[in-house]
């Protein structure tokens, strides 16, 4: 089995689907000749031509708007918004058009389009290159929201997204593109080539879009998380000496509620971790679901560890980033109650 970075795995997914399905097209800002700002589409235009992989003007509304039209007429566009921070000009197309098309046409039309967006911080990108807007999408009926944490899931989930008949918001934690990041920014990055999840089949396979994964089995407390925070939570549990079960949600909506509930009922304790801002973040939905479905199994109040309710800072990045120290402190608190 091949070893791939997340960048290579995403490229492999698009390569597989471009070859298998002539209805698939890939486009966005700089994704053609240049191969994308993170090189996720490098070489695809040379292989499939400028009618299948091409550059778009700097207009997120135009990129997504044309993708909705293409999808309605039978194509399967995979478009890239260069950073998740830039999706706002396309909000109306995403919410009012793509997400509503199946409903408003009584099923006569669908919008099988995938919108790829690099997200999250940890790269010194400041307030306009570090946002984690996943909760804005999970709030919208008709959208699927996905965030992989490793190369194997990234490829399988992206193929499943392209094959799906609903619009998918595919968020890619850019801090994980080249290796898992445990939150210790002062330590060398471990490359995916040295991690088990860096093993990726070269051909076609899928990961179900409504499935979570038990990343780390445990018995004392459940950590519900996704993206970069999977590895931060693992580091925190190891450093705190706590037998935490880490659930990688990976598909935020639709959510694998059964996996979430089974874990919390087993451990009796729960910590929710995400990088996005705290207020009205997706963690609030997770806390509500745990409260509704696991109340009589809880031995302690649910804890949340998140980003702060401020714009993502540049100079104080690591004070904002929910590092292993903050997560470990939350784990200890729930164990003490």
C-alpha cells in the first residue's frame, strides 16, 4: 500500500474520479496550471486537459454559482475555495441554491457538487487564513459537512463526496496536510510516511459519509473531536495519563450519533474539543446531543475546549489554539467530579 500525505491522498481521490467518471470536473482559483495553492491538484490539468481541470476568476460566488448550474445539469463539479475564510461571498449560492435545490424541485433536481476548503489555524495565517467555519454549514439543511483528519479518510471521504448526489462541504485542516499535528508547535512535525493512517490504497475506495471512527479506544472519558484536534486530544490524554476514548467524528453532518452515544454511555464522561470559536460552535450541538441521549449515564458535567470568541490572532496564535495543555486540564476536571 502506498504512503501518502493528505495532499497526495486528496489528489489521488480527484485523479481516480476524473478517470472513472467523465462528468467530474475540477476547478477553482489556481487549481489548473499552478496545481493549487497547496498543490492538491498538481498535475491533474496536464493529465486530463483544460476542459476537465481549469482555473476560475477570483470570484467565490461565481465559482460556486456555476458549480450549482453544472450539477443541476448532470455534471459532478469539485470546486476549491482557496481558504475556508473566503467562502462568504459564495454564501447565498451555497445556502439558497445548492442546499435547497433538491427540496425546492421536489426531487427533480439535485446538486451533486463538492466544495473543498482548507481550514483551521496553526500555520501563522492570521485572522483571514485560519478560520474554522464548520458550524455555519452544519446549521444549513441540505448540506453535508465533512472534515477528515488523516490521508486514508481524506481520500475515501472525498471519493464518497464526489459520488454523492447532495452538496458536500469538504473541509481540509491544512495543518494536517503534511503530517499529524499534536499541538506542540515547538517540536518537529511527524510526517505521514511514519504514521499508520498514511497508508492509502491507490485505487477506488470510499469511507461512508455518515460514519465516525474510534481513533483511540478508552474507558475513562470520551473525547468528541475532529480534524487537527484528534491528535491534540491524543497528546493531551497521553500526557495526563488518562484512558480517554477519542471519537473522530470526521462527518459532522449527518452525524454518526450511535457511535457518539455508545462511547459516552460506556465511559460516563465527555469532553468536546474543536478549534473553532466557542459560542455557537459545533461543540454546543455535541453537548446538547450528549445531554439528550446520555444524561443518566453521565458521572460529571460535559466540558468544552475550543478557540476563543475573538478573531484568530497572528501574534498570539498558540494562546488561541486549543493545545494539549488546555485539553489535558479539561480531562482532569471531568475525572475529578
